[in-house]
C-alpha cells in the first residue's frame, strides 16, 4: 500500500498548542524573562545573567523555606499514606455503608481550599474556636498564632483532614479491584491478616499508591492557600513554606528578579522529584 | 476416603443458589461439575472447600461431619479461573507458599517444589515473578501450588477458561495425568462438555442450582436421564424435535421425515434429541435418514463444518467432519444417524436410546 504524506494533521494540534501556550508556555517564559533581568519602573530591563539564581541558591532564607517545605511534605506523606491505606482497609465492602463512607470521604476534597483555611482558622482559635478552646480547657497551652509548634501542628492536622481522603479513595479503588479469589487462596493457605496485606493487597495497590504518593507530594510541596489563610506563614516565618515565601518576595517586596529565579528553581525541584520517583516506580514495575 | 454432600442447600437472601443436593465423590476419582455460568458450580465448590457455609445440609469427609469446619483445617487446594498467585513472590516462593505454614523443614519444601515444578514444566521459570509469565505458565504455577501439598480434596474452578485455545488444549491433555496416582478427590468445574469427556471420571450435570445427573462421564453422556442433562452435556446445542411414533414408524411432526425404530414404546408423541455430530453431510451408521433443509449459516473451522439449517419450523445444527462449503439459502440434504437418537417423553425423561 502506498502511503501518501499528509501534513494536514498538524492543524489539529493548533488548538491544544494555543491553549497550552496561554496557560503554560507564555507565563513561564515571562518568568524566565524576569529571572535573568533587573526590572525597573517604566518597563525598563537590564540583563543580569545568572545573578539571581546564584543569589537564591546560597540565600539562607531560601534554604530555610526549602527545609520547612521538605519537612512538611515528609510529615504529610508519612501520616497520610499509611492512614489512608488503613482507613481504606477498614471501609465497608458492601451495603449501605459504602456510599455513605464514600460521600463522607469526598466531602473534604470538595471544599474550596481557602474555605478550608478559613474554617480551620476559626476552628483553631484559642479563645472561641472549638479545637483551640478545648485544647486550652484540657490544660494544653495552645495558641497557633503565637507558637510555631502549634502552628505546625494545626497546619498538618488541617492538611491531613483535607487530603487523607484522596489516599483513602485511591486505595479503596485499588483494594476493590482485587478479585475475591485472591483472598480465598490466602485463606486456603492459612495466611495471616498481615501476610494477606503484605503479599496480596500491597502489591496489588502499588499502582494506585504510586499515583497517590505523587499527587500528595506535588500538592503538599506546592501548598499555598490553606496555610496562607490559616497562619499567613507565621508566627514569624515558622510556616512560610516555599510558595508563601515566594509570594512574599514577589508581591510583598517586589523583588521580581530573585522571585522569578526562585520560582524556576522551585519548579525544577518538583519536576525532578516527580520524574525520578515515577521512573523508579515504573522500573520496578517492569522488573517484577 | 470420600466426600459426601447431604442435602446441601444455599440461599442468599431470598434467592436460592443451590437447591437441595446430594452428591458423593469417592477416593481417587476425578469428578466434573458440568453446567453453564451461574449453574452453581462455584458455590458448590466453595461449600465443599469450607470457604462458604451451606444454609442447610451437611458435608461429610471420611465419614466425619466437617460442616462448618474452616478451610484451613481441611487440607484442600483450589485453582481458579483467574490465575491466582502471590504477585510479589517468585514462582518458586509461590509454589512453596502452601507448605510454609505447615512447618515442614526447608529441605523437604525445596524437594517437593522442584518435583512439582518439574511435573508442570516450570523449572526454567522458578525465579521469575508471575507477571513475567504467560497466562498458561501462570496457571501452571497456580496448579503447582495446588499439587504441592498433599491435599485430600483438589478443587479446580474452570481452570482453563481464561487461557487461549492452544494453551487450553495443551494443559487439558495434561490434567488427567497430573491427578493420576494421587491419593485425593479432584473436583473439576467446567462449562465445556468436551472438557468433561476428555477428563473422564465422573460427571455431575448442573442446571440452575440443581444437580440433574451424576454418574460415570460416558454414561451421563450416552444416557442422559432427562432432556436438561442432555442439553447441558451437548455443545454445540442439541437438536430437539417433536416426533410421533406409530407402530415402528417415527415421523417428525414438522416434516414428513420418517424412520423405523424397534424401541418398545407406546404410540404417541415424543421428543427426540439429536447431537449435531449425528447430522452430517454424508451417510453414517446403518440407519441413516435423509433430511432436507435450507442453509442458514455454514461455518468452517479447521477440519469441521458446522451447518445451521431450517427444516419445518426448527433451526437445526449439524456438524460434519471435513470441509463442506454450503451457500446461504441453499437447499441441501443431510443425513441423521438414527442409531444415536435419544428419545424423551413429554416430561422430558429419557425413555429410550438405541
């Protein structure tokens, strides 16, 4: 059969290209533009080369924010992934309980992020908030607006409340796709509950868990709205994660050059970690 | 050693999955449960294994009542339609898994594993993981897991259903050999009559949660005690025609085809069951009867030709050896081997076969 060359198909790509250009490429290139120049009023620009990048990479402020960010993300993953799996394992598998649990689990995911922040802000207020007031009534010296430990505790609790459901729903979907015959085979072998989890459920959930970890990593690493509303990055800089620090630098101080350089570095970190993680998981997948 | 089901019944809610069933399987036998999907084969096996409890009735094993005894305490193996192996274990670890819990020392485990692996031609794959294997090899691994411990009862729930044709043929021929000289009862569930014939042993035909007939496979095949059993044990589906018998002359009600019979039956109306391979494009047997029909479809498959045709108000299926090309709509002549007819009365009970 003779194949004729027809390049008209490229026209079909144009809409997507335009869309991506507007929502990704053009904004990103603007940032790149700022990152290499000093910006003055009246749209005057001066070439600075890699100065902002060097400055950010050695800046203590960036290191501190990155440190807080990594710690936050680690804590989030360590709590949410096992907790999500645990809840999914204990969710009902049939009957009226299933839709009830699924709806309950989806609720936090449906609430706008700034509302979550505002809710928790009020909820945790030491004088009138239910959580803050109760903790103080129980004898804890709790005040998330003044003590950085409390601010961290509240932020993490909020994120766990908001996002564990995602891990639960993904794990639950993974668990439901395991054929009952696997459990029967394990029963015949006399396998313990732990062995069933370790050798059947966990390997079978591997793919959805990869997705869950990736999503939770990205979202928690880029978290902005909720801590911004809850603590505003405070007290001091205690909960100023990367994105909050970035906004402070860009819009608070109007240091557009360093802020642009920082966003590119930030973007690069997220991209690299996701890429490495995804490839590691996929390589294991093809090996086993 | 024997496995006996006494009045087993299974209801889930208001729905009856198994109607009162009595079955007895003897030591060192292969027993086929033959029935279409939803006939209750799997439910019955799970009750036999102890994975599921019957609503009513008792299960006796070796003259002991084991109703309600859990599966772990019963020394049972089961192979499923899906290839069930532990995904992160190697083939070797998978085969060894049923033994690990028994406390047998590692040396003996290794010995047994390599013996079974050899039997199932898995030796080159021992260090691979299940998802690196083909479907056939995965199912061999599952079979090896079932054979490695000396179970009293081995249950195979449509083990070949998910394999492609060639692998299925290959494994199907090996199966009876695998269970030979084993001190156990094998129960094999399948939807395919040809599986039952190839495996031999005993067959129980099932329909909608009822065991219709149980006996030696060939006996059940040759003398189905009623029409349902005959239908279950016929693929492609059996042709069933209404006939009238007067003296020694039988005639199709829908057509003027007649033949002689020496069956000792009262005159009247009967049904006759004719398996597709007893209607052919060539004469077979001493008492061949000609039947004419209009070709609906003709399917050729390898060395067989299946011709669907109409005669009277019935659609007939015939299966001939060799390639016989027929055009759609063609008027054709076929031959029925009346020696192989099965006669049923109006209550669908078998009243005679020649």
